[in-house]
């Protein structure tokens, strides 16, 4: 799976299934650990019941956050069709959270952020990789103090070099850190084939599952000994919007990932 992040995808499909990214559960855990490191001990969790990405990240965030001593002061759910969040953001402001976490996707994300700021909440918002990409600039000044978890730091040396190569090849600059996963996938396939010394499907599968410390475009990637079979261990990056610019903050793999089914 090139960029799909469903944590349980490999276990559902079978022994020959892998995902190329760190997975939804790792994203949720990373949100929780980063929030607590920043001292944000009360959170409003804006999740979704409509699809696995939104639900699993929201649930694993809440589980890990509570383990670390954080308090979820409220939970809300969005739908893809939602276009007005004014009643919801009023409730959020009244709850006075230290941080608002979310997985909301475009086009609702920019409207949500604008209405949240207009309602009076100026604190941090911690999103997921759905907050990446130039379309988020439609939120304007509401993006200030917005953070998100994603796959790479665009200004990191290896990622920047790959992005430059993509632009040179296609004539278009990559839009979002998720583009780095394409480079990762090519390097992982290469590493598995070289390790297997063969194109035999079972040998390649076994080699892929045993990959460890492969240098990808986004960072170091391993499949051997990871929390979920077929899901790699690779750092989650935190990026902050500052005056419309993406500023890389840190990267880490969560200390603990709650694998919720």
C-alpha cells in the first residue's frame, strides 16, 4: 500500500500485505505524546466515525493521551459533508481546552479553522497529515498556531533533494510531505529485492518483513520487530504553520502505540 495508512490493513489482507507509512495508530500516539510534551493537558478530540483514518487516529490519540495523564474534555465527530461548524466551535471554546486535535480533511478543515478562531479559540490545533498541502493556505491567518503530524520534513537534506529531483523531472514542485513516501516505496522495494537476491514472491515477502534501518527519503525505516506486522517503524514529523509557512518542529516514533481494532 503506497500511502494508505490503515493500521490493520496488513493483518486483514494477509502475510503478503504491507503499508508504506507508519500507520494511523502511530499518528494518534504521536499526537498524544507531542501534546503532553508541550504541556497541553486538556484536549478536545475532533474525530470522525465515517472512515478508518479519522476514527482510528482519534481513538488511539485518546487512549495514549489518557495513559500519559491527559484529559479529553470533549469529543466531536465530523462528516465529509459538513460545511458549518459554528455550533461545534462554540462548545469547544466553552470547554477551554489546551489543544484541539483533529483529522478533519479538506474542504472542511479550512472552514473549521476559520470558524474556530472566529469563535475565540486562539490556542494550538494539532492535526494529522490531512493538514498538509498548499490547499490549507485557504485558512489564512487561522493557520497560525496550527501543528500537524506528517511523513517528512520538506527541508530535510534527503527529502529536499528528492523534491528537487521530482520538480526537475515533472516540472512541478511536490505539494506536501506525503510525496516523500513515493521515494520511500521505491527504495524499500529495491532493498527487499536486493536482500532476497530473487524475485520469487515468498522470498521477497520474507525479505521485506525483515528490512531494518533502510535509509529512505523521509528517514530510517524498519519492518522487523515493529508493533504491528506489515507496518513500518519510521519517525512521525511535526510541522507548524507560521505566517503561512511550514516550519519543521521535531520527529520521533511514539514510545507506545495502542493498537486498537
